[in-house]
C-alpha cells in the first residue's frame, strides 16, 4: 500500500474519533441543560408596596390556565400503578406540581429505561389537574392518545409512561 493511502486512512480514523467525542460532549451538554432547567427556581414576582395587586383577568371561555387555582383548594390526587403486575398497587400522592420521571428529584420516580429523567408533570389548573409531557424521548400516552399539549386529568385517566401504566384518582 502506498503512503498516501495510509495518510487518508489516518485522517478518516481521526475524523471518526472526533465525531464520537463531539457526540459524547453533546449528550453531556443536553443532560446538564435539562438538569439546570429543572433545578433553577423561577424568580418570584416583585410587588410594589404602594400598588395593590391587580385583579385577575378572567380567562376566555374554553381556555385553561395551568396556575390559576391555588393548590390548597384542590383535593389531592393519587397515582396508582396498574401495570406491570410486579409493581401494581404502588401509589403516589399528587399535591401541587408533581413531576414524573427516572430522575432522583422527581416526586414519582420510575426506574425504567424507557422513562426520561424528567418525563411528565402534573400541575393544578382551574380547580382540577393537568398533565403535560416535558419533551420526553418516548412520549407520554393518556387514555391511548399521545400527549401533544397539556391535557386535563379526570378520575380514572390512564397514563402510560414507558412500560408503566398509572391510573389517576
């Protein structure tokens, strides 16, 4: 073989090594950004001592607001695992904003390879509860339909996350 062929092969191998290295860096970057977004608290709104708080504007008919109902006024919900059979019967309280995922900081922690670290969120809305997918890799399914936007939960709703099926009560 000629020296030119060896040089071309070396360059190709070096390019391949750099591509793998960049892919690993990108994966680490995405994970760090996701954890930073989850851990960063939202800044509290500042209120002037002189001005009274403005009256809330009523939402248009048919519109839903995720943060419009105080958590204290809502009845606490529950999530119960119904499948697979080995985990059936485990229950989790839903009080305030509840995150579901594989991560240690989630209120409902599910150890399943098909579940993202921060998979879905249940939050109070208009006297009830809403669920939304948080950009998970494998998606969240509510009563057989994939979630594309926040959806209101009703008692008996079935939530499929990875191999786990949860029932909201």
